[in-house]
C-alpha cells in the first residue's frame, strides 16, 4: 500500500452517449475494478473508473488519452483528456457502492445490489451485482425495457423468452421472476455470461434462466413469444430480419439501447419485417420500444 493509505487511483473522463459503452469496455480491458457512469444535472456525462495503484499511473492516462484521440478521429464525441487522482481503499469502496442503491422500476420491480437488499418489500426484487456486464437498472435504457417487460407480462407471462445481449442478465432474470418459465439468455462476451449465471442463481431462478455464449445473429434456437434485446441502434438495424425469425408470430419484441432520436428509424426498419409498434418508454434521453410481430399485417 502506498504512503498515505492510497491503494487505488480514480480515472475520470467525459463520455458522450455514443462513446460511453466503447469507452467503458476499454477501461475494463485496462484493468479497472469498477466503472461508474454518471449524469449530473445537465453537465456532460462522465465515467469514473477505479484501478489498483501502479508505479506508472501516467502510462494508464496516456493509453486512455490515445483511445480518446481515436474516438475523436472517428467523429465520436468524448472528453479530450483523462484525469487521475489517488483514492484511499475505503473511499474507493464507498464511491462504488454509493452509486448502486436500490431503485424502484415500474409498478412492481425493485433493483438492488447484494449489499443493500431490503428485508421486506411488496415489490419483486431483482438482486444484481454490479460488475463488468451492462445492466443494473440505473440506466434509462435498462429501466425502460424493464417497464415494458412488466407491462407485457401483466396479462399472463409467456412460457418462453429470449434475451439477446443479456449483459448482467437483468432482463432475463426479471422475466423469470415475473413468471416466464423458460428464458434463454445469450451474449457474445464470456464475462457477461458468467455474470448472468451468477445473478440468476443469486435471484433463485438459475433453473429457469439458461445463459449461453452466443451471438444473436447466429443463435441456434426456435422462435419465442417474447424476445428482449437491449442493444444499440446499429445492432437493431443489422438484426431486423433476424428478429422476424426469433419472435413467434403474434409475439412481442422489446428493444432498448436507443437514443430518443434513433427510435423512429429503428421502428421503421422493424416495420419492414412485420413488426408494429405497441408501446414506448423514454427515460433520460433513451427510448425503449415494445413491438408486436404481426407478419400478416406487413404482407409477409
């Protein structure tokens, strides 16, 4: 441990919405032990990443700055330079946990970290360990998907669901906790699959949520009456035709990861493959969509 009790460094960098996910993944790859995405009252969004202290922290900053330069060269808005400062061990733990508090979502759900799970509540609790995988319920796109999922199953949950790009597994777990008997969750990231398995077990639905290392574009499975996909707009455009084969006729598709300005374009792309809009949620600048697969209405 370094003098003064500082065992970690905190790296802070501004991150536009387009850059946030890629930059977060890059920080994990550099050895971060925690990454927090913050949006503070009109100020530019920022990432706070925590790293074990090393003899050459300037090397870390230089790598991040070079990555930022690359983003700017591609025309992706992001901060210009990373800021580093030492933090004590206890400060790092407090900063990490302070960001993840229980949060009520929709009419019946409550997302909570393992260290602050309520003893009693009338809500359905989703216990999610914040980690490398995306999805804690605090981001507008995840919360929007959860609200739409909750509304869709209110009249009776389907027997089966797919969760494409599952991340932490939060949507798959929510589906199971809301009554879906069999959920297949897939992700192309092994860390995400491991997180989904651990979180499903933590929530008592490990027997109903089956996580698989697979890409949505090549996933070998039959159509399901409910498909969840909290991805980015580019992925939804690329997978539009694939969704038509994964969502059973008359089934529902929940899409997340859309900036408000991208929602109409994605809805239009899906309409060409037999999907009609059913509901939408806009939270913190992000839109989530619920669509119904009605191929006869689209002339399919």
